[in-house]
C-alpha cells in the first residue's frame, strides 16, 4: 500500500512503525475470509482491510478520529485472526493499537461511553473492586431488562450467580521431588475473582512437574485490558508494576501464564516499552513469558491417567493468533488420555475479546451463538479453553461444562475433579 506521510510525521516512532505496517498491505483481501465481524456484518469497513484504509486516512492526514472511523474500529475484536491469514505479514496488532491510542487522544466519545469505559478501566483490573461490582450486579440482575443501555444489560447478565471465596496464592510453592525449574505464575486479576480453581490447579500441576512456583505478592493487572481500550497511561502503569513484581521474584526459568489474553500482552512488553527507559527490563520479562501449555509441552507433563472423556477444545484467539500456539494444548490433553475434538471454524472468535462482550453486546452475542453451535455439534462431554474470558463467554451459552485446560491436566495427574464437572453426572469420576 502506498503511503504519503511527511518526513516530520515519520519522526514520531509510532507513525514510523504504522507507516511500515501499512506499506506491507497489498490489498489482497484474504483477511476478510477469517474476520469474525466481516462474517457477521458483511461490511468492508468491518474487515481488517477496510479498517486499515480508515486508519491510514486518519493517521496520514493527521486528523482527529471521527464518529464513523471510531464505530468501525470499536467493532474490531482484536482477535488477530487476520494476522494468521495474511500472506504479507501485516502487523495488524500494532496498527490497531496505534489507532486505538489515537482515538483515545483525539475523539470525545458521548458521555455514556466515556463513563462506561472509565468504570471498566477502574474496576476490572482490580480484584477487590471487581468482586464488589459483581456482587452488586447479582443484586441488580432481576432488573436487567429495564436498563435502557444494552451494554449495561449485558454487564448484569454476564455476572455469575455465585463467586468463589477469595484466596491468595502469594508466596513460594515448593516442587514435588527434585526441583527441575523455578517459575513465576502470573495469577491474573479478573481470574482471581471469577475462578480461583484455575490458579490452584496450575500450581499443583507445576509442582508435580518438578517446578518451584513463585506467586508475586500484591500482583495486579498486567495492563492488557486498558491497553486494548487505548488507555495507554493506565496500561503502562500496570505493566510497570507487573515487570517490577516479576523481577523482584529472583532468578526464574520462566514466567508461566494461564490467561492467554494476558500472555499475548506480556510477550509484547519489549515493543510496548520501545524507547522507554524500562525497555530492557520489559524485554527480559517478555522473553521469559510462556503460556502454561507452551511451558509444559517443552518441560514435560506429569504422569497420570485421564478419565474416558470427550473434550471439545476451544482455541482462544489470543493463544492461537496472538501467540501462535495451536497444537500444545491439544497435544497435552491427548497425552494425558483425553479424547480431543475440535469444532468447525476453530479460528473464529467466540466474541469475548477482553471487554468486547460488554462494549459490543449484540455482535458478541451473535459470535457466541455461532461458536457454541459449532462446539455442541461435536457432542462433547466437556469444553476446555485456555482463557477465562472465553470460558465465561461460552459458559453463558451452553449447558456443557466449561473448564480450563490445566484443570483437566491437573485432574488427570492426580488432582481433584474440576468443580464445574461435579454437576454433570454423565461424566466419570
């Protein structure tokens, strides 16, 4: 794609990077075939290629974002399926990041949008505030249909009926048997509130694999949620705290992450902090980051025997597209003894995408409906995923139990039966 940025514009590192990304695009349109929003809406401006044109026009002309551009950029899930498809290697992830930052800096949203986004940025990354918000949402849920804003209705309807008791995993968890590795676990922020079993299963599994597991104290958000909303100041503040927490943990062989949305962002810290004095530390943390399945595939899975169970594996976009990890989760489940099946169109997003299901409930709901239909079509006894957002999204649309991949691997190697399966009598003990 031909671009016409001025020499002065190109002195801005973000503009220079976006210029390089734009020039890599050859207009082929392969991305439209795998873009979830284009599949639903059929609008060229709701495809990666269309959004690239909008971003180019906005950045090249140095103009403020307008309502039309913001509407189509907001509809982007950030699933990055287009990057997997693109034959030219267009780095859409960093282009849409730049565009969202530009929107946040130059566009004044309607007051309801500003208030909603401010609330999400101030609540979701903080476990205590998030818990209080979910408890309030549970009380207000009977009145959801009276809410004039579809997004507020979606928030109330997404709130789970119950929450697990708060737990803290902070500290050092020794390896079982000889220590083969020393790793840090990133416990997540929303995950700590919504499902405490995931971190517990991960720690047990890693301990059985001969790992000493360090969970940094007072760990907060990695910055992923606010980063994808274009709130760069908030995102960088969270990321700096995350980096300091990991560096204070002492020598590490890996930083293990069981929330793939967080993993994609942390692995990108080196680029996010480009030109920042903290870039060397950020790059070091990024280089140590591993998804839990990525780590276990290389390190080795504890021995065990899985129950005879048919598992539909849902591949989170942040894992398969953001981190290019596709085979490891399925291979580990098969190695553990499960029968693994995969739905049709596994590359398409379930519609969760961080805060997307709260900010774009109609589109998110349609994507969820399609994803659940393909998962149920393979007749699973349980659905496994590697991201809490996907688990919550899919779980609200199906009666099939949804669990994290590590919960099944933990169960197969001696851990407890996942709590989500206790109400499923057809599943063997």
